[in-house]
C-alpha cells in the first residue's frame, strides 16, 4: 500500500502537513486549498480520526488554530462530531467551520488541532457538505508517511518603555528601529514522549525540538523637536525576554540554533503616551517578535 499525504475531493485538496504524538497529546496540521474546479466556497468540513487502541471514545480537542498562507496562527474552532450527528458522511472525528476559497488564487489555509491523548499513526479521511451534496474521500491520508511537523512561526509580544525629555516627541512607530539578539538561547531535543505520571514511553519516530533561553530586544525611536533644528536625537530602551517554545516534531535531531530566526514584526509596533511628569514624558512601545524555523514545512 502506498501511503499518501493528501486527497483531492471535488475541487478541494486536503493535505496532512503535520502529525506528532508527545506529552499525552496529538497534534495534527491539515492544509486545505481549492484547485479552481469547485463551484462554491468551502464553508465547513470534517476530519475522521480514530484512537490507536481502536476505542470509539470521543476525542477531546485541546486547541485549534488557523493561518492563511504564511500568516500568524489565530484561534479557530473545532468541535467533536459523531456518526449520528453527521448522518450519511459516516465520519466520527471533528467538525470545522471556516471559509476556504475555491480558486487557485485564494490563499491556502492550515488548521493546527491538538487532541487530548495519543492517537497513534492511524489513517484519516475527510468529508464536506455543499448544499444538499455530501462528499466523502474514498482514499485515506496516512500519518506514518510524515517525517516532520514544525509549529513555527511563533509570535510573542514584548513591551518596552521610553522616557522623553520635555520639548521632544517620537516621530512615530513606523520610524522605530528594533533589533533582536539571541541571548543564551539553545536548542534541546527530547526523544520519546511522556504519557502519564513519570512514565516515559520511548518513541524513535518522534523528536521534540525546543528553543530555550532569552532574547535581548533594543529599540531606538527618532525624536522630533519644536525647540531645536538640525539635531538628530533618539530615545532608546532595551530589555531581555525569556523564551521556552516548542518548535516542532521530526524524525531526527539535526536542528541547530543557527537554523532559528528571530525578528520583529514591523507592522505590530505601536507607541502610546502613558504620562507626563516633571518635564518628562513616558511612552510605552508594544510589539511582536517572531520565532521562525528554516526547516519548517
């Protein structure tokens, strides 16, 4: 039997892009995109998942996120569904309501769902409803055909404070110069997965990759003055922020710290005036930095 990673179902491609069991949970990443042949947009679809022990107990969804193209992960909703609820689809698993464009020009959308419990490397199939029509894939996607599941990019917020002398004010958030440097950051690899309590279940197919340490963020904001001309003045601030994030799962431990890129998200920078006292003004600068991995899918 040839294991497949994707199925094409009446104008929509469903691709299993990530699958990993670790720490008592199972993470599944499914990409959905239209090929231009479907007449209508996809508004909801179902994913069949079965427990590795063969039990029919409902799967509890811990979290569900979505992203379009290479954008940030945003909250989404995935609900448990059973054969009785879905009728003729014959699907027991989860149901997701989210608009997916039918044209090739529409950005693909990915869904990252975390389930409670370790499901195992079971085959899955998909289904969706379009009006009164029901489409169910005859092929199954096999998780065992995957070799990695990266969870990046990861977005983290930060906040810094600037003190500005009376007579000056920031020229604007768009002029802020933000630099980020890794500080005592390193990569760790954990082979196997903890299941319950202190019991350790080795699994050579699953390597959990994490980044731990801190980043130093430095911000310089040019200042504008109504009392002086020709001078170049800036207010600067810096601080360190701890990071401890899971980058993903793979079948090897070749990831290194140099493969991780950390950078500011320019459009996220915002400056707010907090208070003015004794001839000085205090501004708060909020922003987002991104942890990205060169090896992600």
